[in-house]
């Protein structure tokens, strides 16, 4: 597992990660952590938990990891489709404002580009499935969707209409369940809720009462549900 510490890339073995994780109550994974602001805020709020910020772009991770020395914060350079084998036992997942291929994956589709052969990735082409496989049963999740991705629609949203709390519970919930994500609530966030996310998107979004910009999805991960759904698929 490639840990980013400033300009350095440090290989972390499974044993070393397990030893580090054992010092804390649980492991929280922030997928697509970007500039790491949310992960850093979480680490400061929850000193008894190990926060892992994961991103496929190492340059942003280098900047934030060089500026902070919080003991319970770990930045990992990896694509979510190919999670490090050392990363397991995750007790909570956050995916805030996904964009690009990560957004496509969080809408239940393959994270590969349209028209590209996803078989080269096997089951790992499913972002939802890849993450669920590394989680403990009952691990809570928080996903926030930036609705500006539909205004106008970016290519990654495909044929998905802009989600509402009602459509998310009716449509996304089924797709999530097949991958072991049990969606329990979908709701719009107000300005205060967006501010509490502590991400760079907070400054960019300008929510108002007549047009809400962020949809929050919460629930729990049950990897066993994914296996059950696979068995029920027609041959």
C-alpha cells in the first residue's frame, strides 16, 4: 500500500497497516479524498479513529500530507477500482462530491469509460462492490452527490436523471443493494450541512432554499448482501 508523506511514497505492508489500525477504535475510509480537507477534519474530530484518505491523484495528497502531522491520518495513493490488498477491515466509508469516473461508479455503473472493455478489471470495475468487499458488516456510509453534475449533465452521469430523495430511494437503492450498500436515507443538505462536510466544494456551492445542490445518501454496508444478490442473478 502506497502511503504518501510529503514528497515521499512509503510502502506499508499488511502487517504494518494492521498494527496501526489496531491502535484505534475503527478505520474510516474517505474515497476520492482530493485535497484531503475532509479527511483532515475527521481526523481532528475523531482522535480515536484511523482516517484513511484515498485518491488516485498523488499530487494533492503530497500537499496536504506535507502540511499536517496528525497521528491518526493516513493518505493512500490508489485507485478505488484497485484497492490495495492491505486495506481491509474498514468500519465506515465517506464518498464526498465524487466526480469523473468515481461519480459514474457511485451511480452504480462501471468506473471504466463508456465503450472500454471493463472485463480487464473484472468485478473490481464496480466501485461499489470493490469498497463493500473491504468493509466490516454494518459499516455506515455517507455519500454526497454534487447535483451540479446534472446542470448541465456531465458525460459520467449517463442516462441517470438528476436524483431526488424520492428517486434515490426508489432507483439507486436497488443498485446499491446489489453491491452490498443498504441505502436507508436520502436527503438534501442545507448550507449548514454542506459546511460541515469540510471540503473545498463548500466554497464553490451556493445553495439556496429554492435550489438545493447536494444530495446526501446514508446507510450501512453489508457485504453479505452482495453475495446473496450474485447468487440470485439468473444464469
